[in-house]
C-alpha cells in the first residue's frame, strides 16, 4: 500500500495531466455530468426521506394539539368572551310533563287491574 505522500504525488500528477491535456478534459467533463446527476438524484431521495421523518413527528404533535383544541377550545372561547355561553336549559317543564304522563299511566294501569 502506497504511503500518503506517494498517493498525494500521484493525485497531483494526475490532476496536472488532466488540466493540460484537452482530450482528457473533455472526457472528464462528459463523465462528470452524469455522475453529478446521479449525485443530485441520490441527494433528493435522502432529503425526501429526512423530510418525511420530520413530517411524521410534526403530524403526531399536530394530532395532539388538535385534540387539545377540540376539547378545551369552546371553554377557552367562553372564558375570553369571544362566544356567548349557552343558555341554561329549562328542565322543569320536561320533568313536569314526564311526571304527569307517569302518573296518568299508573292510574290507568291500576284502574284496569281493579276493574
């Protein structure tokens, strides 16, 4: 295995030869473009994969935030005075109607039994 110094010398000599020889320069330019395209494509795939991973984390946080907002949003809006509080339901008339209906049904059922 060549030493680092020898490798550096060979690399420098090759670079000088490429720079001086016009045919070698054209050949490397032709080879360099497709190589650069491949590098660009691979880079795009890696970048998309990283972004997808980040979006999954953001998606989880978004789901949690939306669940909290759905649960506590109306209470917060009422507390801040943005929305009027709902009117309290009047349950007494409904309760009275149920009591009257139940009393009438029990009276009729008991009367049929006796008669």
